[in-house]
């Protein structure tokens, strides 16, 4: 039975009946309990989602490249096909959307989908500027009682994320003081690619550009291998946010998961000289994150492209970790990559008597398969690890770092109002300008 028909049939059983039957009567994996999914982007990262959604009803496919659309259709022959995601989202039976399009369309797709009552799994980065992050988060918060969302930071399923969080919360490094995350990927480019003729007839370049300013076609934007092609375009300001949104989304997640953080009250950044076409390769950004009910205020930093935090342990070479996080506390530090961690108590006071490891029964339970968690949440309790509140706050912070970089000075931020309070020019950089006809609020 289709979800909407089913909900209609129980509509008179009262509010509790609306939430419980789907999962309890049928079970999330029961044959009659399939989710109607639209997959946007049917190659590359989209292909990585094929197996995860194959057990559901994939009812719609969308890709601006008709060759890629045909590739998706071979896997899901029953789905209707689109080249324009705006039309795809209007297909009446779409209940949930998996968005694997280019970064500059993520916030648009996410917001339009939620406005239509559709659950969303959105590939990272969730947004391409502060304003987009705030809008997507606000829309989600309005609909969180009925929609399940997940930002595609699938490494979050590694149990190491839980172990790091437990060590920090349980005081293994004493009082938490500072957190840094970094990535070493370097993809320098001089500027947008030059004009190279007309796009092929089966590539809808204007739809790929979508809300971004027009740029001439060049096939090199699409010369990457499946799942890595984003590295051909995500460093250009109009299409992405470089390694900040790319590996920053994944790696800062190790830290964010252990912080229970709200938005920063300040941001500062420095790096390569500003290039109006290309995001910086070398960059460091620092944020002041306010205290919460279990820790003091902390400094959170992101380093990339050769910029690195200083190692607090003489014999520990952080550069050997390509993407990692460093937690510094009053009694030691914890270094982690995605799947492992190492604890370094330091100083005479660091005898670990202040730290009690948890019994097995109190460990944070594994979340299982990350994509499956979202599918189950759509059908059941709506709870996911990286919803648009958690992920929205994190990407807002990272995008604010790019604002500070462009402003060239430390800025103070009011996270409630979403305004920089001491630098009017920086407020101009919180939002992007879109081509006429494109609106985030569709
Ligand atoms: N979670 C991860 O580990 C991970 C890994 C790789 C990529 N990604 C993310 O996935 C997204 C796609 O990356 P990719 O490397 O697959 O890029 P890509 O350029 O290969 O794009 C993927 C597919 O989406 C299509 N597409 C792009 N824009 C579209 C639009 N507006 N409408 C419809 N179809 C569109 C492309 O034609 C392509 O078939 C990026 O945002 C990237 O950050 C995430």
C-alpha cells in the first residue's frame, strides 16, 4: 500500500495511529512498506546510492546529463525521468528525495523538497553560503515533526565517532579547551575554465548552472571519474566552496559530533590571497563556540591545503593524518581520523584517575548503515544522526569562516539573527546572488 493511501486509510484513528502503524504493523523492511524515492543525480555519487535505495520504490530519476539519466534508468527502469529537478519534485507520488547534484543546488533542492512534504537525504555540503544553511535549517525545524533529513556525511556511521564522543564527554582529556580538524587535499586552479564550444545536445548545461551566474561550457568540468567528478568543479565559488564544504563537511563532523555546539560568536580566517573565481587551497579558520551545559567555551578550527594545527606532542606528526581532528584538554589530547583514535595524557596530573571508562552497556549504540538510518527514519521515528539541524549548524559555521576569510578580519556573529555585528561589508557576503528566475523558497 502506498504511504499516502495508507495514511488516508488510518486518518480517522487519531494522531497516535498516524505515526505508529507504518513501522509497527509492517516493519520498516516489510514488502508493503516501501518509500517512493526520487534520485537527483543518477551517476557519480548518485550511483553510490543505487544499492541503498534499490529495496524501495524509486519512482523518479533526474539528471541534467541524459547519458547519466539513461545509466540510472538501466538500474531503475520503472522510474519517470527528468532533466529539471524542479519538475521532478512536483511528481505527486514522490515521498523522499536523495539529492546528489552539484553543491550550488543542494540548498535549493533541500528546501523545495521539504516545502513539498518530502523527506530529504542531501549530499554534503548541505549549503553553499550562510544564508542557504540558515534557510534549510529553519525549514527543517518547522517540519521536523513530519520529515526525516540526513546530510550525506556517511562516515558518521563509523563507531569511532561514538568512541571519540564518549572519551570527550567522560573527561579522558580533562576539561575540553580547543578542537581542530584538517584536510590535506590540494587542487589549485587559476580560474574558471575557458569557453570550449557548445555543450553536447544531451547535456543541459543551463540547468546544471541553475541558480549560479552563467559561465561558458567546458567539458573539463565533467572529466572526472564516477564519484570523484565533484573535484572538477567544487573549488569554483559559483559551484562550491572548495575543501571547506567538501572534506570539511566530513572531517569537521568528527569534532562536531563531540561538541554539542551552537553557532559561533566569532570567526576569523587567513589563507591564500583572495581569488574571485577560485576558493583558497591553503586556509585556516577559527571560531569561538559558546559554552554549553557540560563544557566551557571552546575554540574550533579548520585547516586545509597545507595549513595545520601545531602538534601538542613532540613526536606526534599530525601531517601523517590526511584528514583528522585534534581535541586538546586540560589533561591531554585526543587525535582521531575517521576510524581510529589515540589518547595522549600529558603532564604530572594526567594519571587518568579522573576518567572512568564506560561499561559496555553504557556505550553509545552503533547507528548501523547511515543511508538505511534515514530510510528507516522516513518510515518511522524521523530520527537521524546528521539531520539538517545538526548538519545545518555545522555548515553555517564553515560558510561563516569563508565570510571572515573574504572580509579579511575577525568578525563577530549573532547566530540568532544571522548577522555579523561589527562589519557591514561581511553581511553582504552571507548570501549569494542567483540568476533571475531562481529562488531558494520554491
Ligand atoms: N558523501 C560522500 O562521500 C560524497 C562523495 C562524492 C561526492 N559527494 C557529493 O555528491 C555531489 C555530487 O558529486 P559527484 O562527484 O557525483 O559529481 P558529478 O558532477 O558527477 O554529479 C553527479 C551527477 O549529478 C548530475 N547533476 C549535477 N547537477 C545536477 C542538477 N542540477 N540536476 C540534475 N542532475 C545534476 C550530474 O550530471 C551527474 O550525473 C557533490 O555535492 C559532492 O560533494 C559526496
